[in-house]
């Protein structure tokens, strides 16, 4: 099946620095990618929807200037956590789909990355 | 089942027994349902799905039951194994919004 990778798998940074997380679809073209955040012992919370070549759509309560998303190609989306603080420490997960926004998303077209654990000191 | 951000309930099951994980939803127009499994430190993994025109669907050791009348979905895992330890989420339609999930803990 299709594979989605994330890099790095974990990162530790100092408060105030910026961290970039990459999400790649390895063997398929992803028209849409989703970014989630998951705090310990909690569910995945959708942060934003990213369509290739256009601006990301952020969920309510997610600061777009804080979490910069770039989806410059059909195989790569990046999430940059700017001026990270300890409360941004979380598990960040991306997923990729082969259909555009609004299309039916099924297991055949929705693939999750392994996640990136961010720890901000 | 649609409230996010809440702490996860835990279901403890003896190894070898059957597990039943439940999910309640509120939107009666929901048409498509997916169960995901998330092991510790990993991304979600697809288990099984079901459409609203079905009441039951079976996979390998897993069965999903849908009761549209009471808006309830369940995942049954037969002969639970240690490898089934994970958090299980139901996801509705194509909105890709995760419910609060249930942690399945296997007792030896």
C-alpha cells in the first residue's frame, strides 16, 4: 500500500525556536494532506487541511501564524511550529489523500504518517 | 464518540476474550464510518469501515456493527491478543474528525 513518511520522528528544541516537520507521500501523489495534533492520552485533533498549491485551511482555534503549513508539491507538505513553547509539545501526525478537498475520503485513499513527537524545553 | 480532546476511556479485557468497543455519534446523516487503531507512538491504522446501508461488516477477527436508529457503532474483536493493545477511534464520513477513542488494555 501507499506509504506516508514524516521527518523527523522526534525532535527536542528550546523554547522560542522554530521547528519544521515534513510529511511525504512516498509512492503516490497527494492532492490533500491533513495535519493533526495529539496530546498525551487524548484524541487526534485536526489542525488544518492542506491542498497542493493553495493556502491551508485551519480549524477553529488553530493559529495560522503559529503553525505555518506549506504544500508546495504533490508529495510534500511541511508544518513549521514557529516560536515554539512548552505547551506546543505534542505528537504531530499528518495524513495524505489522493483526492481533492470535498471528495470522499476512504481507506483506499487516506494514509497516515507515523507521527512526529515534539518536545519543547 | 465525537467529542475530541477528552481523556480516553479504557477497556480492560482478558487475553483470549472478545472485546467490544463502542462509539456513539450525533449526526443522523452520517453515511460512512471507519475504525482506526493507534498503537503507542504511531499513526492511526485502518481496521475496517462500513457504510450506512449496512448493519454489519466482518473482517479478519473484527466485526463492525452499525445501529442507525440509536446512532451507535461498535467494533468487536474476537479472541483478543496482546497485539490488539491500542487506542481505537471511530471516524465519521469524510470530515476526518476523530472521536475521543477507547484504550484497549489486554490482561494476561
